[in-house]
C-alpha cells in the first residue's frame, strides 16, 4: 500500500506536459501556454520543426503535418491565419493519430490537437488537416513539451498559401514573402507578450 502511494506521488511528480497529462485544456487555445505555474518556456530555439506535405492550400485537400526533432510527450497544434493576428484555430484536423486527441478551440471541435497521454511521440506521429474554404494563407503553430517542465512555445511552420496544383508557390511567391516579413516583425512582440507573467 505504502509502495503504491509512493508510486502515485512519484508519478504525479514527474507527470509531464502542460500540468495536464491528458492534454491541454481549452483555456490554452489562444496563448498556447501550458498551465503549470512557475515553469517558464525554454528560452532556447526549439529543437523541433513543423514539416508540412505542401506549401499550397487547396479547398478540401488534406495536408499532413509532422513535428520532427527529439521525442516529445506534450503537444498543442493549431493552424492560424498568416494574414491577421487572430488567434482563431482554423480548419479541421482529421482523426487524431495514436496518443493524441482533438481539442475544441475557437468553438471549432476539430480546431486543435493535443496529447491524450504522456507516451512519447515522434516524427512518425502524423497529423492530417483540411484547410477552411475562406482562408488564403495560414501557418501551423505548436507548443511542444519534452516533459512537464521542459517546453517550447511559438514553434511555427512555414507559411502556406492558397493556390492551384502546379502553380502554387510560383504565383504565391510575392504575397507570401510580404506576409513572412510581416510575421517576422510581429514575432518578437508576440514572444514578449507570451513571456509576460500572467
Ligand atoms: C525521424 O526520426 C528518425 C529517428 O530519430 C530519424 O532518423 C529521421 O531522420 C527523422 N525524420 C525526419 C524527417 O526528421
Ligand atoms: C468548402 O468547399 C467544399 C468543396 O468546394 C464544399 O464541399 C464544402 O461544403 C465547403 N465548405 C464550406 C463550409 O463552405
């Protein structure tokens, strides 16, 4: 019995990820900050990259998204408009891969993906997402936790731009670069606001 209690306490102590072993709560949708007070995000560049199967958005066409880097336990993944500062979670994630689940964000039941448990995930965990019809440019943003106390915010994919097969980036190039520049200007402000004590 005592051994069991000790085991439980130990498990709680090391239980990784957002202070929520079963996934991030809806309250984390906007700022994507894990809710365990006193634990700051890692200030170093994230050892993770968000890879996408394409840079071109096409109505109804699924896009696969993977997070590469060291294995991770916790995740919160959303698509956002690259043309505004809105924190709305866009599009629909498809059937979540093993050890992950949907999180309702911005009233969108399939608007975000989070971890379902603290099992290790790796780059074979493939997320599938369908773009909304009315958005021309998006990026994916993630918070990734290696363990409860070690996490990175603001991990971003490249920008995806609406286009048709075969034309894609060629015609999308200029607006894309413009909006990337805009994002670069914006990023430090967002980073600072993310790190302010709350
Ligand atoms: C995925 O992870 C494996 C094992 O760690 C690694 O060898 C491979 O290069 C990774 N793939 C990508 C696309 O990062
Ligand atoms: C989006 O476009 C697809 C294909 O044109 C259509 O089937 C679907 O109903 C549209 N969805 C919305 C929400 O308008």
